[in-house]
C-alpha cells in the first residue's frame, strides 16, 4: 500500500476548506453557527441535518419579521 505524501494531504485539506466555505456562509446567513457543519462528518446525521435546517425556523428570518 502506498501512503499519501505531505503534498497530497495538503491538497486534500485545501480542497475540503474550499468546498466547505460556501456551506459555512449559507448556514451563517440562516442565523446558525457555522460549527453546525461538523454534523456533516457524522454518518447518518449528515443525511438528516439538511432536512432539519430546511424545515426549522431560521433565527435570521425571525429577527426580520419582528422588526
């Protein structure tokens, strides 16, 4: 078996950051913390959480309705 080189690991890390950044921005615009994206790393939960976010009340929209 071959192992990943340092450059390969660095490239994977950069790609992951570039791919997750838009998701963090979307979650933050809904009024939730970007740390909720950690749930994407948990098998099974990663299939349920998009539905939870889609159906839940968004704090950002609730604040606009009150104003």
